[in-house]
C-alpha cells in the first residue's frame, strides 16, 4: 500500500494524471520516465479511494519553461469542461519549471476553477495547505526555474564549443549532404543529391531563373529536398504541407546562397533571448559560428561567387526567347552607372538589337549611350580570347615560380615594416614617460603635460594599430601562398570557345561599362588576383637579377 501521501478527505475527486518528460530529462536516470511517473501516480490513487482517475495526459520531449504543451493544454481544457476537479503530478517540476507561471497555476488558476492540485513527491496538496506550504511551494518553484537557467547556460556553452570546433549539431543535414555514419557530427556528400545541387548551380550560370529551375526539376520528377529525405531517412518536419512536396523558387534561392556547398559550416544563426523565451531571433553573420573548409565541397568557390553575382543582378529572359542573352546583367552605363537595357529596333524585315542606358529609357536624365549588340558582343568575345591567351602564358610562368621564394620576399618586407613601427612606438613611449619627469621638475606646466601626453598616447595607439594591420597582412600572405592559383583555370577552361555564352561571360567578367563615345571598358573577374600574380613574377625576377 502507498502511505506517505495518502490523505483523509471525505470528498470524492475526479482526477487527471499529468506526466512530462523533457529532452534533457531523457539523458538522466530512468526515475523521471513517463512509466515511472505513471506508476507513482497510480500507487497514490490506489491509496486514496476517494480519488477516481478519469484522464491521463503527457508531454514527451517538452520543456518545463513554458506551458505551450499539447498534453497540458488538454488538461486545462478538460478542467474547463468540468471533466475533472483534481490534477496529480509526480512533483512540481513535472507541472513546470517556470517560477511565475507555475505559481500562477497553483495560486490562482486551479483555485479559481476549484481544482485540487497534488504534487506527490513534494508533499503538496492544495486541499490541505499549511503556512509552510505557502513558503515551500514558491521556494521549490524558484529552485526548479534556477535548474533550467543553469542547464540552459551549460547547454549553450557546450553547443558553442561544438560549433566552433566544426562539429555539425543541427537537426538535419543540408540537401546534398548526410551525416557521417561513423560520426554524426561530420557531414559527408550524398552522391545522388549532390549531383542535383551541381545541376542547379550550372543551370543558374547558364541563365535559368530559380522559377525555371524549379519547374524543370518538377517536370523531370526530381524529388524535392523534403520528399527525398522522407523517402530515404524517415524524415519528418513541421514545414511539410499537404500533398507531395515540390520544388519552388524559394528553395532554389536558399540553396544557391548556402555556403555549406563550398565546405563552410555556418551554425548558430538564430538564438533565443533567454531560457524562458523560445521564439528565436535571427543573428547577424558576424555572430555566427563559421568554420571554413570544414567538409568536402560540392561547388567550387569560384562557381559559388559567380552565382552570387548573378542573383544580385536583374537577369531576365524575354518571353519569346528560350536562352538568356550572353551579356544579360553585366552591361552598365559608364557615366550614370545604371544597368543598360536591351532594345529591339525593326527596320523593314530586319530586327536590330541595341543596348540603351536604363536611365535614358526611364527619362531620368542620362543620354542613350546606345551600342549595337552585335558590335558589343564581338568586342567582348575578342577581349575574352585575348585575356585567356594571357592567362595561359601566366599559368606557365606561375608553374615555374618558387612559391616559397615569393612568400619569403613578402614576409621579409612586412617584418621590416613591423620592426620600424615597433621602434617608433617604443620611442613615443619613452618620450611619454619622460614628460612626467619634466612636469615634476616644473619644466612644463600641467596643461602642457596633459596636452603633450594625450598627443603621444594617440601616436602610440596609431603605431599599435599599424602593427596589428601588418601582422594581419603577414597572416594573409602565409594563407594565400599556401593556396593555389585555381582561379586561372576559370579562364583556361574556355580557351577553345568559339562563341559567346552567358555562362562564359558571368564566369569571367565582372561588368562592362559603355561610355557616350562608344568606348567599352571591360572589368574581368579576379582582377586583384591577376595583379598580385603579375607582381609576384616581377618581384621574383628583380630579386634573381
């Protein structure tokens, strides 16, 4: 028989037994399991014949810091409908761990509804309360809330350590990846889905919009991410809508912007203000945990950057055309900076194509800057061919370069600059210290001392900032030298091109500016990398000579 909490009460009660188990409780012993909670309550009811069980409710996997739980909501609804007048739990923490809200239910909600509340292990019974209960119940509720606060802090700290170490701790891997069977905190490529990811990026570079890509995938029976995960790994999600999941432009855009595909693991993008508030807020990128080169990439960084440029520009396909124009999205007015618009002009039976300044077309103050599409495309084609030839020669020279020698030259130059700035800083520090002696000896006034002291403190700070910047340059030199000139391949792979395409243009060209006098200025991608490599070659030649 169960004696400890049995009570003498002639009134008969219709009781609801409520059990709760949070995700954190699962990691502990079996004492808080739903089964053990139920056994304790059943034993209690057996020892109290005036209590009849009319309903059981439970919440498995729900935190006690808020009351938005389906099981508990059904309890409240049953009480409102008069189905029961008693609630029994194992202890106060099963009802909840939020101090204010738990106290509100015990002190106000249940009494107003004339409901008896029993927490067995805490010896709480609102039908037989004492002065000690008035002190003990709030104290235990406060202890339960403090437990959640400490647990939340420990979990947040542990998760941050894992994220910063490059351990994957999100619920589901991004489409194209899966968890490593040997280590659930690592991502490995899903060979089947990764091919679809590559295709989406390739189609984007060829000029397909996210809407057209989604339509193409749906038409060809390619399973959307949710459907693919559901059929391959029993995946469930609260975002699932009615019917079969299909591709859409939102999914495509989200994938195209996801840096996970270049091997970068970005986590901690959202956070809750406190353990009591579960609504997450989006954090700025500088607050994320980002680990580069964390796993094998599906998309080359150069391809990813090209796609980001495409997404940031207005690239459209005319309703009567199937393929995007080669120069779409890269032609700009050299004077006002607005994007140039493609315009068709009919003369007899022939149609001619021109690019016009967008500001002129909208009557916003600029001139036409018009140029024939045929003339512009020929100029761009010839320029690309010339640039590719230069890259081929540069690649041959780059292969002959002693990378270690280049790094040594750069580091030597930076070290000299750092030494100069350190000497300058030390000189200012010495002078600053001597100022005080001059002040004590009354060689300078108090005002002069303060003014001169402030000036030298500022100079010291400037030197330290310069040293910090040089140290960052030193780190960057080592990092860059350890890398490769893979960007050159982006040019060389098109050396056999025989016609202009949008894919080639966006891969190699940043922008094309057209001036009023028909002058064409082409800015290629990787301009900085190109100049850096040319400088490296020239510096090495000077050093050798």
